[in-house]
C-alpha cells in the first residue's frame, strides 16, 4: 500500500472523466510516473459543493484524514489516499477500486462480517455523516472498501450510516485492542494537525475513548431519521 500512496503522491495526474453519482466534482484519473500507473479518484478542493455545517474547502483534507485514521487503526478499509496539487489544484487523490459489479451490497453483512464491523466502528470514530450503501465497494478481488469520507470529523455527533447491524452489541476484543493502541498513539495526531482543527482532533480522541469505555457499538439515534440495514 505504501507503493500505491507513493505513486498517488508523486505521479502525474491525467484526467479521464467525471464519475457519476457525485455531489462534488469527482474525477476519474490516470496517475503515472513512467514505470507504474494506476487509476485514481481526484476530488479537487475547488470542486467541493459548499455545505452549511462544514467549513468550505475542507472536504479533501477530511478524505485524507480518514485514510490516516484507518491506517493508524490498521483496518485497511479506506483505499490509499493523498492530499496534493493536481491539474485542478489541491485535492484528495484516492486509489480507484475496481468494483465487482455482480456483488450485491445487501449481502455484505453475511459475506464480510469482520470488515463490516470494522467499517461500522471506523464510521463512529471518524463521525461519518454520509455512509451510504453506494460508499461500500467490494472489489474484484472480494475485498470490502469504504469511500467518500469528505463529511467526517465534525465536532458535533453526525453519524449517518446504513450500517446499524451491530447496534448495542459488544465491540469484539481484537477491535477494542486496535482502538486502545490508536488512542495511545501520538503519530497520527501530528499528521492530522495540518488537516483538521484542534477541536476536531479532540473530538476524535473523545469518540475513540468513549468506544473503549463502553465497548459497545452505539445505538441508532431515535431523534432523527436513519436508514436501517439492510438498506432495502
Ligand atoms: N476510490 C474509489 N474507487 C472506486 N469508485 C469510487 C471511489 N471513490 C468514489 N467512487 C465512486 O464515485 C462515486 C462518487 O464519489 P463520492 O466520493 O461519493 O463523491 P461525492 O463526494 O461527490 O459524493 C461513489 O459513489 C463511487 O461509486
Ligand atoms: Mg458520495
């Protein structure tokens, strides 16, 4: 994965076209450095649609921050992502994952129970306000990935997700151990300092620590609309 991130960081970006179903400018690109090449999703800061609750121009940094947190947890759920300059200016550049078109995402709780549990916890930790079924991708090698982490890390509780399969259940011990080493690790905090504001980093630590204390997946909020799982 280090190699993928290096290529994304240093390669030349060539825009192929716009991806459908995106609310921000989301470009499919080819990234190459002469010897290696890959497809990537480039989300330039200047193509971000303004939102009432997130500061303008911060979504691309949040995309990268979600990858940093996933890496620090060691969960391998977010495709390698970097924050860099590109043909349309600063943006998030994320490895494009080739979706298995035949995979039915409604089955994912049965086929990928461990990864889906980690995804549910990652969303709590990063306070994901937009985990739709379309943001869960099973690739052609059968691996589950999560994409679209632009609206994460708000200080207010904004968890909006389709993954309520585990609500109220105990967090499995190995995942609790991952959370404990995440909370005790300072290196990711240094990286996030350039990406999020101090209150957002504090809130992130609080959410991870709370999960460690309760050792339970949170319950779905009763005071606002939420989508049950499976999604239909
Ligand atoms: N890394 C990726 N690999 C493959 N497909 C992706 C990736 N990132 C996004 N997509 C696809 O592009 C769509 C739009 O991207 P998304 O990140 O959701 O943009 P937006 O922030 O505008 O909602 C996603 O629903 C998904 O189908
Ligand atoms: Mg989206």
